[in-house]
């Protein structure tokens, strides 16, 4: 299945290739954090650079960075 292979590849390339997993509980926590990032923050080209859980457009304000997965990825928002 192409969709499953694409998702597994994204998880491996964007997450697990950069983290040393310390056990099953740690792996589950990392994967849950990545799933939240993937669904709520990460842009998807097929969704016109929006996330699967749509969010409002932020027009003007200062930009703040929030680390995800201890800084592996970041979420930038206007405050």
C-alpha cells in the first residue's frame, strides 16, 4: 500500500532517524508526539500547504517558535 509506505517513510526520515529510542514506552511517546505534529502543524503539499487539522491564517504579529520533539521540528506562530 503506497499510502502506508509513504507514512512509514516520513516517520523514519523526519523522526526516528534523528532520535535514539530508549525503550517501548519512549518509542510510543515519540510516535505520539510526531503524530500530533504531523496532523496539527506539519504542512502538506497535497492540502495546499495546510495541515490535516486546518488552522486559521495568522496575519500580523511577532513570530514565536515552539520546539517539537525537543527541537527536532519547530512550530512557528504569530503572537
